C-alpha cells in the first residue's frame, strides 16, 4: 500500500468471483470488413449475450482507501464488460474458521482496502468474494426478459424432475407395501 499526500492510501485487493448465474455482456457485431468489431449495430438495438464466468475467477483491483464496496462492484462489472445491474451483485467477506467458510455481506458504503489493512494479508482471515445479491427477496425488475424466460425454463425442468422423483418414490413404497401384505398372507 502507498500513502498519498492527502492522507489517503492506495493498494490492491483480490476479489474472487463465485457466480452461479450467467452474466450479460455486449455481443460482438461483425464489422463491414468482415472482422469482429465491438459494439452494437448503428441503427439496431444493442446486441447482448449471456455466459458463465469461469468458476472461482480472481480479479486483482487497485483501489484507494476511499473506494466503497459499491464502487468495487461497479469496477469489476466494467472490467468484465458486464451489462447486468450492479444491484444484482454483492461483495462478501469470506473468513475461514473451524474448518468452515463463513460469508458476511458487506454494506455498500464499506471500504474494502481499510478492511484489508486492518485484517492483514492472510486469506484465511479475509477474502473478498463477489456473489449474487441474496437479499431474501428477488428483485425481478433487475433482470432482462430473456433472463426471466430462461428462469422459467429452468424452473419448469426442475419441477418436472422433482415430480418424477416423488412419483418414483411412491411407486417403490407402494410395491413394498404390497409385498409386505403378500408376505403376511390373506387374513382369514
């Protein structure tokens, strides 16, 4: 870390990205020359695509002591060119105690570099993790229509699978009951 003349300091933090859902990024649009250009078609709607970030990707950020959690989230999304609403994400403090990983959601006004300075460099004591914001209530308005349609498709498949499992369990249970009745013989 470096101390500035104004009393602020700068340094690096590592943020682990543990995202379970895909992120939305701008789709590349072919340029007139045949190569891939960046950006949307001039007269059309902005093209987007979704994909999963690599599992447990790590990004190192250079920030100042005045940088807030909200600014860290926005900076990470900008680095990965993610178009999703920053409110869909939260920065968590991960600590390791008694063989367990504990996660604590950081307030948006918290200063991660200060936390790193106070805690020290040991990742067992403090690791920053970007995850989906789990507020307990889903903010559906933050999702695009294709994402919502994808959720419905996934939920439909999960529901069908769960119904199949329940039916299979009860068919097996019924067979065992019938076998037990046959083993006892007919009451007479």
